[in-house]
C-alpha cells in the first residue's frame, strides 16, 4: 500500500534553517510528481512546492520562493524540502503528497501524516 | 491566483441528513476541482477529483457536481464518521489553491 512518511520537523528560530524528508513506499516513486503542502495551526491548506517525476522541474508558492528548495532522490524513494530564512509565518504542519495521474493529475491522491515545523524564538 | 470560496464555513447536521457544501472559484476552472476530507489531527484524504469522480475506496454517498465556477459536494446520508472538515481545491492553473474549509459538526 502507498505510504508517505515525513520527518525532520521541529522548533527553529526565525532566520534559521530546517530540512524535511518524506520516505515513499508502496509505489514506483520515480513515476510520480510530488508536492509539499502546509497547514498553519487552525488554518486551511496551502500549496508550497512541487517537483516533477525526474526532478527536472520545480515550482514554488510566492510565499516561499527563494527560501525553500524542493528536491528528490528517486534511488532512495525520498522527497525533500530545504527551508532557509524561516519566518514565524512558516509555522505549520508540512505534508508531502503524491500527485495523481490522468484525470487526477494536479490533485493529490495520497498524503503523509505530516511533520510540524515551529518557528519561534 | 484563483480564489476558492466555500460556503458555509460550518454547519450542524444530524446523522442521516443530506448535506451540501458549495465551492465557488474566482474564475472558470473547467472541471479541475477536487474535494478532501480532514479529521482532527489527521492528514487530508482525497474524496473526489475532476469534479465528480470518486477516488478508489470512497463510498458512493459522496458525490460532486458543477463546472466553470460553481461546484458542490453532497453527502447523501450523513454518518458519524463523516463529521470532519471538507476542502475544495482547484488545479486548473498554478498555483493550486484550496477553499477555506467547511466544518461539518454534529447537531
């Protein structure tokens, strides 16, 4: 069965850096686009970043562009998010999710359980 | 960016009720509309994509309709496990955007 397991969240000071990982299993990871989506405490869902199946194309929300970097290692079935220059408003649960295919391309058919990032002094 | 507006923001309903949630896009998105269910402390779960297609394993009590800018999610007979927050999402253009959520509570 498809599994996505995030790790790497924690408490970091404003201006600091943190790296998130997402370990994928149960499907051919290299066939799928992947994404990061976040949810601030008590708030709704916000798309953060997306990467193509071969890692050659990335896109970012304006709110994180220039500060966050998405990457993947298909040999390790892993997705990453490097977050630099963190701000209080980056505090959220970060989910990795798999993009669907065909008619579901562009939406998210499987999600991880999330990892909490707290930016605070 | 395309803005997605859900209504109502919350509703109270009883077991067995028929519930309808509306999602409106700030511009036309064809049928590129998905719905998710999220329970407290859990990740969102995909229910519907392409406006009306059920994800594998999702019961047929959930249905979706609409096109262009106006969409609906209907739960035909609300059960205890359906009390949750529901989000719509457009994927017609980047960035993908979500509605603010509709919380379905027990009356």
